[in-house]
């Protein structure tokens, strides 16, 4: 009789949770030894197929589901190749180089990353680039409008200045005041625009 491994070790090697392994044992997709351990040879086999929602849905469906594709399927076996060469060609063209356990692990990791992104978006830690670009464009337009209005509004006052130093000081004060007015309200996260 083969040496068995614990449920947790089996789940670790399979890249899934031990809860999933326990459910598979309960639903008879996996069979344990008399001592409750599992055969390590079952790692990477198709025991998880019955746990997938698509497999359960397909089993419950009374009529077969048809999928139509606009692409013509590639011939499975060409005249000039062996079955092993055909398998290598199919794997090379589809990029399917992972075994089932590795594919499941990658899928679960990407789903977890997607859930994390959704959470970060809802909590406000992440924002869409289009929203930032829109806000930044609005802020730039406001700065442009404010700065372009300075000559028309301030020309009479600057005309009264007698020296270059007076004009320079007046312009510095006017620009500083305009920029401070534009940045008011940004401290609380709301734009002043």
C-alpha cells in the first residue's frame, strides 16, 4: 500500500485550500486511505473538474451547450507527423504549457489580484487614469485662464509703477496671489476648480 499524505499537505502540493480537498473527499471526487491520508499520485489529476462551476452547470444542464467559433479548427494530426509531434505543435501554438494544477493556481492568483483591485478602487486607494487626466486638464485650464487674465486686470496698476523693481514686485505679488487662490481647497482632497 502506498504511503499517504495529510489533507493539508495534499492541498499545499495541489495549490488549493484544504477545504476544497475535504469537499472533494465528501463528494467522492477523491478517495482517502483507511487512515485518512491521501495518495500523492492523485496530485495534478482531474479530481478538481467536478468542483468547477462550469462542470457542475454542464452536469445539471439537460441539453448540451454548443459553442460556435468563426475560426476553423486546426487539423489535429497532420499526415507527416506523429501524435507526439502533433501534441507539441498544439501546445506551442496555444501556449498551453502548464499542467492543470499550475493553471488553476495561476487562475486563482489572478482572481485574487482582481478582487484586490476592485476593493482598492471602491475604497478610493486607486483611481482611474481617465479621472485623474480629466481633473488635471481642468486644473491646467483654470491656471491658464487665471494667468491670461492678469495682464488685462493689472495693466492699469502696473502702468503707474515708476521703476523696473516696482513692476517686478507688483508682478510677483499678483502671480503669488493668483496661484494661492488656485490651490485653495486642495488640502481636503477637493479641487478648488
